[in-house]
């Protein structure tokens, strides 16, 4: 769960960095805020039921998974377009590994069922 949080924060930082380099002058200042803010709003508003807070706008699990992959993909593309090919590959690999390791959440999203917690909690002896 900590890895997921760090990936989300990293995605927002990368999108802000992309925004800074996308525009010139005052537009850089606008985009450095607009790109990550737009991603954060999309991430926070469009959720599947029970993930882990109430969904302001409930969407099917497949749609949420596509939204997440689109935003992480935008971060990977941003790194690549800014001249960081190795870092973009590392980020892409870490994101893929994260979704593979959190198979319980990914599977639930693909089946469009409510998500009831991360399986790692059971492994670590924590209550869900």
C-alpha cells in the first residue's frame, strides 16, 4: 500500500514537472499546477465502490483500472518525452509489478466487484 501511495505521489510530481517544461513563461506556472491537479481530481473523484472511501462518482472497475493506467502512462510518457528513457522504463516496470503484486485489487476491478481490502494486510497479520 505504501508503494501505491508513493507511485501516486511520483506520478503527480512527474506530471507537474512535465507541465513546467510544456509551456513557456507564465504558462509554465499554470501547467505545473494544472497537470497534477487534474490528475489528482480524476484520481479522487472517479472510484469503484469500497475503494477504500465512498466514491464521489462510482465507475466500473475496468474504467477505474483504465483511468489509473492512463495516468501512470502519462507519467511514463512524460519522463520519456523529457529525455529520461531509463527512468520511464523503470517507472513502467514498477507500475506493472505493483499491479501484478496487488492481484486481488486488480482482479476485483476487472470483475467489477466491490474491493474489500489489500491481501497484503492478511499476510502481514494486520486486520483488513
